[in-house]
């Protein structure tokens, strides 16, 4: 099957079996190193992408579903203002993430900045918990992401005035 979609802003075409998993296509056909195929079953969150603007675990997405869609991996997300805001919030906090989880967690946090209305603390905690990590305290991560959301809201408010 031939599948056309947009990957990190570029039109691309692949040939694949309809049920092939997006994570493996991104990693093996496009060499995108940010995609970590760890659990392969939707539990670790480390294969996260943005699919039409929403977070999705690419190990669970059969490629036929992405026909005509827009897929953003960390390699594309890194050029966005959301990434800049999340990155600087983590830098300022002094909380470091390992390279194994950072791309997925930055994208998860960035997706929260794009919510039509301010996400609740519970929504933020749940979104950030979708990327498994046993080495950084969830409360510290939550504080940083809430700080990034606050910064983003203030920026929107200043622009609107
Ligand atoms: S590899 Fe996709 S959630 Fe773990
Ligand atoms: S898995 Fe990356 S900081 Fe815990």
C-alpha cells in the first residue's frame, strides 16, 4: 500500500503494509532517532509523536491511519516555540531528563501549551505520566510543566492586549 503523509513539514510517500506500526516506519525508513521503540505496546510512552496536533504513541498506530495526516516527531518539534518554552522551563528549574525520555516528555509538555483552554493540574499530571520514568520525581516534573504553561498563558495575555 502507498501512503502519503506529512512528516515534520515535508510531504512524504511510503510503501508499507497497512498494519505496519508507525514507530518502526519512522525509525527504520526515516532514521528518526528520537523514536524509542521500547515496550512496543503503549506502556512506556517513549515513541510519542504528534499526530494531527495530538500526542499519539506511534507503536500503537497502524500506518494506514496516517494517510493524509501530519506527523511531527521530536526532530520537527525541536524547531517550535513550544519546544523553546518547555526547554527553557526545564533549564531554569535545573531538572534534567535523560535522552531516553526527554524527547517524548518535551513533546507531551508542548502539547499542553496548545490546549484551547488552560489544562487542569490533573490533565497535566496525567499527560506527563504517559511517559514512563522512575528516576525523576513526578511532582518536580509537574511543577516545571505548570510553570511553562503559566509562562505561555502570560505571553498569550500580553499579545492580546
Ligand atoms: S514503545 Fe510505544 S509506548 Fe512503549
Ligand atoms: S527515564 Fe529519563 S529521566 Fe527517567
